[in-house]
């Protein structure tokens, strides 16, 4: 795994590269990927970095995508704006709850009581207090129900997030396995290609040897044919001489 010029521990660099690979497989959009990638790098390393370090870490993780400088700077600007903005409270405080209940009570009273001056005897004090207590109890029950629904929603969201993380891990493992399989097949293809080249070289050498042997056989055949022709010619000459001698012998025998 290649190292970056910025000093990182081996376990940190390994964790960052693995997280970047998983996020790259899970988020095809560059902006969504960069937001989560920068957050994950800061979380693992314990501090933020600049654009150059982020890009070097993506290169070290083997991320093929190359987001533009404009996109990277826009995501960094969003992160700075989010860091500078005041954080909103995660849950309602008691003061906020009381203010909300008071607003709800005022709106409800305005709907129930007609506009204009209302005599003091229009709404008895006991009934008003009873209605107010009932209304507060109903609002508290609704609030508890909403909190329970919110808890269920958070649990479902956590389960979905865990499922998404598991699927992302499986996808990363499948990607790594496919890459290893591809490397293996490529190596075998290179080996087969080398064997084919060696076989072609051997065939070419055998063809040259066959051509040389064929030429030698043809030359030997020509020489043997020439020798046979010369021998036939000598035999024919010897036959002519033998016939002449036989003719002379016959003449002598007859005389």
C-alpha cells in the first residue's frame, strides 16, 4: 500500500484506505463521496487536513475517480461553514417545552374565546384550570408518543445504516475478490501468450530445419539422378563396344 508524504501510522493509513474504498463503492456522486470521505479521514486521524493531503490519501487508497478542484473546494467550504455555525440542541429543553405549551394554550384559547372583552364570569376559574390541566396532559401524552416514535425511527435508521454498512463491506469484499480474480486471469493470459510466442518460435525453427532438409534431399536427388544418367550413358557406350566386338568375333568364326 503506497505511503503519503504526511506522517500516518500504519494502522491509521490502513483504516483510512479501507474506509475510502468502501465509501467510493457506496457513493457514486463525487460531492456525497467527498463529504463522507473527509469526515472519515478526520475521524480516524483525529484532525482535519487540506485539499492536498485529502487527494494524496485518495490516491494512496487507489480511488480511480478524480473530482475537480472546484468540487473539492466547495465541499471544504461547506465543512468550514458547518464547523463555524452554532450547533442546535439535539433534544427539546424544559424551557422550550414550556414555551411551546404556552403558545399552544394561547392559540387554543383564542380559538375557543371570541374576540373582544370577556367578562370574568364567562369562563369559570375551576373549569379553565381543569381544561388547562387536561390540555397539558394531552400534550404531554402526545409528546411521549412522539418521543417513542422518534426512538423507533432512530432504531430503524440505525438498523438500516448497519445493513447499508454490511452491504458496503460485502460490496468492497466482492470488488477486491473480483480484482484479485481479474489479476489472476490476466497473469494466466500473459503466461498463455508467452507460451504461444515460444511455440511459434519453435514452429518457425522447425520450419526452417524442414526447409533445409528438403533442400538437402532435393540436392541429393539431383546428384543421384545425374550419376544414374552418366552410368546409363557409360553402359550404352560399353554395349556399343561389346556389340562391335561380337560382330567381329562372329565374322572371324564364320571365315
